[in-house]
C-alpha cells in the first residue's frame, strides 16, 4: 500500500514538474532567457506556490461554513459547523501532499539552476 502511494505521489510530482518545465521553457524562449535558468525559476515559483497553498490549507480551523450555497454573508446567514473527522484528516493529508511536493520542486529547481552551485 505504501509503495503504491509513493508511486502515485511521484507520478503526480513528475506531472507537475513536467508541465511546469514545459511552460517555463516556452516562456523562457519567448523572453530570450537561458533554458535551464527558465526551468529552474519556473520550478521555484510553482514549488513556492505549493508551499504557500499547503500553509493555508493547514491553517484551516476545525470549523467550516454551514451554508455553502448562495451568497454567503449577504443574503444567507452565515453559520459554522464543526468539521467531521474525515474532513480534518483530508485537510492534514492535503497539507502534507502540498508541502512535500513543494519541497521536491524547490530541490529540483536548485539542482537545475545554473546560477547556484551545490558543491
């Protein structure tokens, strides 16, 4: 079960990195930037965005909006409810996924960056 989860995680990170690299390379070519630098900066940006998303998802409290339909706060009174255990567990799992994927993309960007020396 752990091996299958790790395989799915690495496929997800590879897909995110591939799409990011392709988009960054295309944008870098349009801006006359070195290709390896463009890809590294793209990986840095997406990695930071994933870390930021993980931070905000992880800081959700144990309460959720009770009425999610309509214009909440304008016409429908806004109520709160306690999140179920499944919702809280999903929030923790999503936080972990986003943070680890962000760290992997930042590390990959550092490896590919032509301006940074690792050794």
